C-alpha cells in the first residue's frame, strides 16, 4: 500500500530544518538505518535549499512543493518549485558547478543527491520552474 505525504511550504531557508525532519520522520516506519535517515535529510535539504536560493532567489512569498511516497521499501521524493528554472540541467548537475560562487556555494548539491539516492531525475524549464524526483530502496535496519 502507498503511504503519501504532500506539503507546500514557504520558500524560507528557515523552513529547511522542518522540511528535512518531517520527511525523515515520515520515513521512520520503514525502519531505515541511522545512516539512511541522515541521507534522506541531506537530499531533501539540498533540493529544498536549491529551490529557495536558486529557484526563488530567497523570495519568501514563493512556495515549494514536496511530495513523498513510500510503497513497500521504495521511497520517492519530489521537490518542486515554480522559480527561474535551469537552462542546462546536465551542466548544472556536474560536480562543483555553481552559479553562485560568491555565496560560497560549492556546487555539490546535485552530486550529493545523486550519490545518496538510487535515482534522480531533474526536469526544468527556464521561467517555469524545476522538479527534482529522487528514488531509493530503503534497507531495513535489521537487514543492514
Ligand atoms: N531549483 C533550482 N532552480 C534554479 N536553478 C537551480 C535549482 N537547483 C539547482 N540550480 C542550479 O544548479 C546549480 C548546481 O546546483 P547544486 O545544488 O549542485 O550546487 P549549488 O547549489 O550551487 O551549491 P551547493 O548545493 O553545494 O551549496 C546551481 O548553482 C544553480 O545554478
Ligand atoms: Mg545546492
């Protein structure tokens, strides 16, 4: 059976800790390992931060949509904004690529998401927004 979470939240960086903790809490019934929980928190935080900082340029009046689905041991997380979009997704996903080096961004967000999850799909259109869909098979702690 599917268990789903949908949330729409203001694009305020102060909401980052609520977003990452609530998604992690939603996944707890699956009994992921502590490492697994940390990985989930990290990828949610990276995607949410990207929507706030890049997609909306920190405009707190904008909204970020999150969708989480658990089905069996399969986890799907979607983070979506209707912000500025990405001109070249392949380029943006390369390690160390950042358009905000002056803010001491390291360009490692997408690399972390790709590393910690089994799959990542980014769809984006300039002027329309960005959708990051990530999937992962969760390992139960007692089997890890
Ligand atoms: N939601 C988004 N909307 C618009 N542009 C984005 C979005 N997410 C990522 N980008 C673009 O992709 C680039 C790479 O993102 P990535 O998360 O890998 O690095 P970063 O955010 O620049 O640095 P870091 O995540 O290490 O702080 C960003 O610099 C930005 O240009
Ligand atoms: Mg980032």
